[in-house]
């Protein structure tokens, strides 16, 4: 199969939207993706189809039936197989020349330095509720000067935030340190989505149980996340186009046909955010 693969032919349809030199730059880039579930698998495959040549990918989970509504690698033939193994196979099926560094224990404090070694951009795909290790990854990216982005699937839309070198940091924006788990989840949700466009069409609020680390999802949101994240990654790697950086963010909701450009100076410390957090605690705290 490798004999029939030719990089330039495989990704020639990118040309026009990028130049040949830019495609070569994408081929030489390395992206780190932590988590290969709802959004992570889509991130990996979309960036691979963009022609990115190298990835550091981490996941410690297996595919199960509950993943079928949204995860790129969730199929009957992949049940109980490691997500990392499946997604690496799928990515190599797109580009057999990929340079993949695999982290089957997931990303953790002991391997974080290796996980971010040589990385041009970090794309956050950790489970929503994995907030402590998420803080560690973003903080290490800040220390190393690595752009770190997150595209969160919310309802039937996507909320995008970027933390760029020299800009506002993850901890300064979300203010999660020292908070109990449910409060951290509420702060993370409101920080990602100050506009909360998705809340108006939530059909069954009882399905949102932040205290029990449960919440609904849709495949449309995950697909939108992959497109938004890869577009912003392209701009970061090629140095073209503006990437909104925290405290600025974007939230597009396909169900409501709305785009919100958010701005929260001080992040969750902003007066409006404090008001929204108080409302969210009453509505979502259970």
C-alpha cells in the first residue's frame, strides 16, 4: 500500500488554498493531540488530511458503545480496541509516511515533557472533566511558548479559545485552581462559552449532570470542532490570518445559525462572568 502512496498527489487538492511552500511547511509540522475520543479522533484525521506530517498523540481508553454517537473511530469492528491504536491505524491509512509518537498511558505529569517535545501546536481534546491534567498541559505549553488551542463541542456548535505565547494564560482565564470539581466544571463550561448559545435548545436539562461528570453530545458539534481547530492550526503554522486569543473567543452554533465573538477581560473574573457563573450554579450544579 505504501508503494502506491505519493504525498504530493494525495494532498494536491489543498493547493490553491495553500501554496506549495505552505504545504511543505504543514508536512514538516508536529501537532500534539491529547485524547482521541469525541473531538480528538476528528482532529487527528482532519489534520492528517491537511497534510500535517507528524503527531504526538495520547489516549488510554478503549472504544465502547457509548462512543458511537460522536467518535471518529467508534465502530462495531473497533469495540474494545484501544483508541490510540485504532486512530493511529486510521491516520496512517491516510498518510503512511506519518511520524507518530504514541502515548498509550495518556498524557500525565510524568510524560508531559516528552509529549510536548518538538511540538508546533497543541490541540486540546481531553475529556471535558479532565481538568487537572488539562491545566498542567496548557501551563506547560505556556512555559514552552507553544500555541495551545481548544475547540469545544457544545450542543450543535463549537466554542473556540486559543492561548498564545505572550498572551493570557489558561489559569488566568479560567481560574480553576483551588476549586471543587463541580465548580471547576462550571467555570470551564462558562469560560469556553460565555455566550452559552446552546442553552436555549437543550431538550432535557436533566441529562446535564456536571456533579456526576455526565452530559449529552452530538456528532455535528464534534465535526465542527475538527474544522475550526484545523483552520486555526493552519494559520498558526503558516503565520497567516488572525487567530483570536483569550480573552477573545468564538462560538458558532449551527442549530441557531449564530456566531458570537466573545470577549471577557479577566476571564471568569469579569463581572458579567461572575453573574453568569451564579446563574449556572443554580441551573447546572447538580
